[in-house]
C-alpha cells in the first residue's frame, strides 16, 4: 500500500487550494485502482458518452456511474449526491472522471462539500483535450495513455 500512499501524497501536493483532496493523472488513477480494490472511480459523463464513446475497463465493484449532467440537453443532475450516496462510501478514496477533466472537478468539489473525505479529480479525463483538428483521444487522457477501456 505504500504506492497508494505515495500517489495520494503527490495528488494532494498538486492541490492549488482546490476544495477537494487533490488530482491524479490517468496513469496514477490506474495504479491506484490496481493497488487497492477499495478505490472507486466515479465516471460523471452522461450515459450516452459511456455507451457511445467507451468506459474504463475496471471491475464493476470499482466503477460507479453518476451523471453530472443528463443527456440530451445537458441539464444538471439534481440527484447527483443521492445517486453518489448509493454507489460510494464517504470514507472511500474516490476518483472522479469525465471527458476532459472539467465536470470531474465540479463533482469532486460537490462530493467534498457533502462529506466525502477523499475526492480526487482525474486530470485530462477519459478522452483528453482536442488536437489541432478538433479530435480527442490524441493529446492526453485515459485513452491516449493506453490504459484499458471498453467500447466504441
């Protein structure tokens, strides 16, 4: 578990007075998930994004899906915390993931405000930033890092 502690210490050190515990890059997120079966990744993308684009390939016990906004329309999910409560414990290490790392920051912040003690943003997200042609998965992110994923 020393790898877990080292990664989390690095994640906390990255904090720039963020209102949540810290941030990990995709490789660190993968290492945490591999090292500790109690770490849980919360994918805050829409159901459509997971269905059409793909999702991380991790055991179901470590994967949670709670939409930050709904599809279609991008309406805020007003049941976010209630749904999170049904999928995670407040003392659990939670890694929040979205497409490019924006919604996940908001989710980590809100979860922390509601008493979740160990909320981390996954930097770069699942697909990462757009390249010069406007395409994702080529610059950074979970997929670009070559980490396991399923789907389209």
